[in-house]
C-alpha cells in the first residue's frame, strides 16, 4: 500500500520538538501552545504508525524510530528553508529599471552592466530598450537614457553627453571608394534610420552641402544600420561618442576626419522624487565614467 506523505506542518512541528526535546520550547518557537504541539505530534505518530517520542514525567526523549526519522527529514527541511530564504531575498531586492535607447543598450550597457551589478548586488537590474514615451510602474526605481529633453514635469532631465554626427562606412568600403570633396558623399548609397529623418539634412546644412540623393536604404534600428555598413552597402551617419563603444577592431570608420557637427544631447531622466536615491546616484556616476572612457 502506497503511503502518503504527512503534511509539511506536522513535519515542521516534529522537527522543532525533536531538536529542542521539549514540547514547551517547541511551542514557544512556533508561537503556539504546548498542548497544540503535543496534539500535532500525536497526529503524526498516528499517521506513521509509530511512537516518535518516549514521554517521561517532566521531559521527552526520541524513540529509536523518532531518532531515525529525525535524521532523515532534518536535512530536507533545512533545504526547504534555504530555498525559501533565497526566493524571499530575490523578491525583496530593489528593482532598478534602466530604459535606454536601443543603440546604447546594445553597444554600451549590455557589455558593461555586469560591472555595475557586481558593485551593487542588492539591486535587481532590468534593462529595457524603448523609443516610446516613458511608462513607469510607480513601485520601481527607474532611470532612462533619452535623446533630447522630455516634457514630463515629474521627471528631472540631466545632460549626459553631447552628440556629434559625421558620415561613416566600413574600412573596406572606404578603401575601395574615393571622395574628392563633400559633394561626393551623396554619390554613394545612404543608409539611414527610418525614425531619424533629420540627421542627414542637419549635417548637410551645417556643411553647406546640397542633399541630393535617391539611393537611400531605411532601416528601423541603428544596429541594423551598422550591420549594413559592415556589409559594404554604403555610407551612414555615425553618432559620437556612442559609436566609439563596441566597435571592436574599428570595422566602422569616419568618411571624413574633420567633418563632425553637434546634433543634440543624451540625457538621463528620473523622477524628481528619486534624486537622492543611492541607486540613482550610483548609476549616474558609473555611466558618466563609462562615457568619459569612450
């Protein structure tokens, strides 16, 4: 006949009583009455069909069966306690959410975020790449990396770095193609982000060049733009200093050595009420150090 397991509550009562060898001390530890402990032990003994304790006038002792049973279940109950403690520790970690521009997420945060997590192990870090307006759960501590200022009065925007733009291509594409002056740039296929239609007009206006091209490939994310460049598909706009991160052996190079112009700024955004939170201050300092090193 298949024997079912006793309830966990009965096993926990027995575990404490066997460890303390006292129904009274077990009751104090479990925050119940001694008669309640005695009753639970009798229920367990009935289910098992053995006596677990030898009851003396003013004390109790484990029977041979009780001693053997205690040796068997105590390690298992300790594993349960440890597993429960670990999951509660994970639950109680402070959730720290970073919402970032996808390009910075891929090129800067993901390769380096472990450094920050090692410094602050109590934080449960979550990274999300979004270009949409901020949508934040009020219970989370959130910091966002955004291009340009937002208009939400509940958020503080702090400049992180100015952005400079200049045309880029792969090293092999540059070696295979020559350019005598700025006008030659528009004789090459242009690769652009579909969400940023102002970048090429801004650069061409700054340098006094007529933007006149019909050969343009639009891609909805910057990582795709970079991949197209690496496949020698044409010329794209580089965003500095972010482009300095994660390019390995400099597969992507500037078309011109001296033709940059400013194109806005990257900001850190966080709730006004979170200004003094240690995790916000720590992340700001850590990220600023990363940008300085670019």
